[in-house]
C-alpha cells in the first residue's frame, strides 16, 4: 500500500463500523478498498492517474465496476494528505446514505 492508502486504512477504514476490505479482487480489477455492504469502491489516485492513458484506463475500470452496481469514488493522494477529515466525512456519508446499509 502507498502511504496514503495506509493512512486511510489505519486511521479510518480499518475500524469503521461497516466492514471494508483492502486490495479486493473484483472481476479483472483490484480495488484499493471495497465495502460489500455499501457496494462501494474507494480508489486513491496519485499523479500518474492524470496521464492520458491512465485516465482512459480508470474510466474503463469505473465503467466495468458500475455494471455490477458498484459505486466508485476516486480520491487523490493530496485529498488524503491535506483534507483527511473531509475525506473521512465524505466516505461516512456515502456509506450511511446507501440504502443497502440502512436497511
């Protein structure tokens, strides 16, 4: 895991009340973090994801996962390092606002 992935995992997701797994194989892709109950994938993107070829790859990956009803949220490494509390609040809202979690 990258340092940003470790920070998100150890400081938030690992003990989150709704279970997340890391490095989860989903079809032909490996998600950084996955919550089965919320059908949610969290991807952390470093600067390499902004190269044209990687933007296209990421788009294909998101479309593939969305075919299975999975919501994909992409966060930048900068978000983790500079806006960590906001990131945690955003993830929490995404999970709590998911009908399959609240039912």
